[in-house]
C-alpha cells in the first residue's frame, strides 16, 4: 500500500480557499511561516529502490519474533518493521502472506513515506496491488506542518485513495485554532483530481464555512471551481461582496468570473480572461455595472494587454483601456493612483530591434477621465507614429554616424491637426582613454509639417532647419583612500558640455506634444530644453559639473555626489506659447547625492537652487531603512516652489514575534491636509494571522476622500479570507518588496 504524500486535504483547500481574491498580493511577514510553531519534526528517511514499482521492489522484514504458519504465512511480533522502496510500515504484530504479499497489522501501526506519516489502530493491505485500509488513521505531512485524522483510510490500488470523516490543520498538535473537516474524500491519482463532500471549516471551534461538495486538483495544475468570496467596505461603495468563479479552460487559457454585489450601487459583473501561447500572451478585463443606483446609468471598464513575438527581432505590444465615465476610477477604482489618473491610454506598437537600427510603428490614443481638463489641454492622438534610430555599422576615421527620424500624424477634435516629419542626422568623433573623454558632435535637425484646420493666413506647410553643435568632455581622476578603517577608491569627475544652437523663428509651428523639461542634473547635458520636435531650443551655453564617488574594494558605489550649472552666453528666445524669454546669464544650480553605506539604510536627495533669488526651487529627500526583509521604515520629502510640499512616512515593523504594525502618512504641507493615511495591525500565531487596517485617501482632483476598511484572516496552509491588507501596503509603502 502506498499512501500519496500531500494531501488528504491540503490540495482540496489550496483550490477551494486559494488566495485569488481580487487585488490579493500576499507575502508572509515572517520568512519562515512556521517559525512561531512549537512542533518542529524532521521527516523520517527511508531507503529507496529508485524507480522500481511496488511489485519489483524487494521487501525487507525485521521483528523481535517470527513464526512460520504453514508454507506461506509469516507471523511477526514485537517491533515489526516492513520496508519496500520508500515505504515503511511498523506495528506490534503483523500476519504476512508471502505468496500474495498481503498483510494484516495491529497495535501501534505506523506508515511513513518521506515527510508523510500515518498512524492507525490496524491495517489490512496488499503490497503488490496497493489495495488496503487503515482504521482510525492519524496523519502528518511535515513539510507543510499539517496533520489530521480519518476514521477510515481506504487504498483502492495506486489510482484511488478514499477517506471517511477526515480532518486537516496546520496548527500545533493539541492547539487546534482552526480545522477543516470533510465527511468523505476521494483522491484520484491518475486524473490528479480529488472530490470532497460535506466540508466544514472551523475557526476557534466555531463553524466558519460549509460546502456541500467541492472538487480540487492533487497537483499544482489549475482547476475549475468556486473561489473564496471577498468582503469589504468603503465610503463610495458601502458593503462590497464578490464571489469569484475560476474556469480552467485549457492549460494556456483561463478565466475568472466574479458577480459583485455593491450595496450603494447594484449588481456588477467582472471578468478576467488570460491566455498564453508559444509566441504571445495577454489579459482581458471586463467590468459592467448596469444602472448604477448613485450614478444613474450603466457603467463599465475594458482593459486589454497583449504582447507577441511576430518574428525574430519583431514584437507587437497592445495596451487598450476604456471606462464608461470620468468618475469610474475615482468611485470604483479603489486606490489613490487610480483616482489621480487623467487619461486612459490606447496603444498598439510594432517594434523592430536590429543590431544597428530600431523601428517603432505606433498607433496611440487617449480617453480623458479628468472632467476638469479643458479640451485644449487634452493630448493629441497619434494616428500613426513612426520612429527610427540608426547607427552606421562602420566608423570611418573613428567617427560615429547616427540618424534619428520620426513621422507622425496628430488628430484632436476642434484643433489644428496634421503630420510632422522630423529628421536629425548627426556625426560625432569620440576620443577617450581611461582618464578622459572628448566628443565633438554636429547634427542637423529638419522638421516639416502638413497641417489642417489652420487659421486664415497661417501657413499649411511650415518647416524648420537648424544645426546643433556640441562638445562633451570630462576627466576621470581617482585615488586610494581609507574611511573608518575601510579601503575605498575616491573619484573626482569634472565635466564640461558646450552646446550651440542658432535661433530659428518657430512661432508658426504648432505645439502637438511638446513641453519644457523639468530642470534637473540630467538636463545639463541634453541638446534641447523641450521634450519633442515642435520646438528646438536656441542657446549658446556651457554646462559645468563635477561628480565624486566612493567605491569599495568590490567596485560597489557607496557614495555619489554631483553638482552642476549652465552658463549662458546669450538669451534664449525660442519659447512655447505663453512662455517668457529667458534672459538669465546662468541657470539654477542642481545637485544630487546618494549614500549607500552597505548596511541597512540608504539616502538620496536632490536640490535645485536659484542663486539669483537665493531660494530653493525644487528638492526632495528619501531615507530608507531596512535591517530585515520585513522591517522597513521610509521617510520622504518633496518640494516644488508654489506647487507642492509633501511629507511621506511609511513603516512595516514587528513589535513582538506575534504583533506587527504597518502604516503610511502622506501629507500635503502646502494644503495642510493628508493625501493618504494607512494604519494597520497584525496578530500572527503558528497557523493563522489576523490583519486589520484602515485607509483614507484623496480620490479626485476636487480633494474628496474615500475611507476604506480591510480585514484579512489568513489560515496558514489554506488561504486568505477578506480583502487584502498587503495589496494596500504594496501600493502605500515604498520599498515594501525588500532589497
């Protein structure tokens, strides 16, 4: 008789109570989920006869006393041990038929296979046919810290195991905080499918759930069936209940269909379809809420993601999204990030990545979901866009040749529309060694438009041609040093970047997708202060910067500090509509610092200082402390003059082995109000954990807030019941995923 290891009921529960609730992203707060348990048994070892079947494996028998009864019966007494392959049977007495390989055992019967142990009062089995029975069976599965009992365990050959009145738990023996009980269980090992009847889940000895019938997989494959319902509450929805049904259509196709009852709004249908082929994969999400009781109309969501390898070096990516109305995400999205979304993207890309060239063909549109955004501020549709980047395969006289190109057609209701061609060939001569680099570069940018809906008298085919001259240079200086008794390499890296772009009148050019870059350290070395081709900034400037680093003996960067500024030799006259001409002789100073000493903490900071006005224009700092995978503290600060000033604190920390606290506080110092607060507490024992948290966040541009409550009960070895606190933490606590 061979009893299969996992699972009298673990597999049943794994599917029945799987953690596939909407939004669940659970991670244990303890690295070892059984660290708080008192039982720490080690699986018993057994000799193995490799891949031999039950009939082929030899039988080893040991006992204190043996007696032959006739020519075929063997009566064994006292510490009987029978071993066949990886299976071991122990008993006080055994009657063994040598011809049929049948045995009857009684008195402290024990069966072992790897980490799976069964004890019973008596056993009757056939070692060849693997047919038999154990009465009053008590089992343990050590790798899962699981144990339980069955009034009767029947083995009908290698394909079927049946249990009567069986139980399952992962709690310590003698401390059954929760237990699963089933009246009858069948395990079909050929089809890897199990069935159970009259299943009851008890918590603290109180019946929690009842299921008249369930079927479940006996391996890691997915199985069609009902999943655990989700229960929650928020200001926007009231009581929120969902009952998901999982449909395993094929090994590479599945779907989850969820009827959802929303107290204040009505009955919603939700569905997710996933597929995977040898060269592609994707996800389709659909939501539909007919006749929302509050909104007064039908509402819904559509989201489709698809990626495919069309051919070597060719790839297709599709990202299509739609919501029925502008309030959908704020009221039903359930997060600060969803509420702050202003546009839903619809995009299809075909990309070629070659050795010397890349080509992107894109069709892109947007659905604006910010009802306060004026039509003139809404993004253009790109129908289509072609982007090309090419490098010369050879380097004549050490030069690098490059061509960047774009052709795109822009569409937007009630606006100037048309096509734009932008070409920029360039040649550079990089000269470098271990201690310096020197790179002169010349480029020519040509941009031409074909426009519709132009104002009377405005040109329909404006164009622009402008050369760009740049010279990038720098030094790498280093020395050995010691700090705190440790050896380091200290570097000093001064850099000068000269850029000259003549002025060209660009007032006749439309502004389709161009804005000014935020000024930063990276902006010191860009050849355009604008993000796209509608404007090419004119300038005659020199950027001066210096970077210093501390590298340890392994080359890891422990400290990086950088400071830089631009010096202008003439005014910048090219502007966007409504933008003033910049007449300053120098830019703001920008700096960055990053400190990673290699311990539990890291710090990064940025600063933009206006020396003319003697004030800070922009800055930020992030402190991250993580002495352990589940011990995290973050402190952040963001500032932009006259626009925002925010503080952000988050923590995930154990108070005792059983108690943990979590929290986040994101506060607007400018508006003197919190943007998001989250506070939670967790109690964790050997086999279960309870998490309770509350979360309040701003859910629209007007500043309205939504209050949500989360309750999660985790029965270890089963699944989570309730909405996931961890999902909120993952969104809310920076660095939660660990190092």
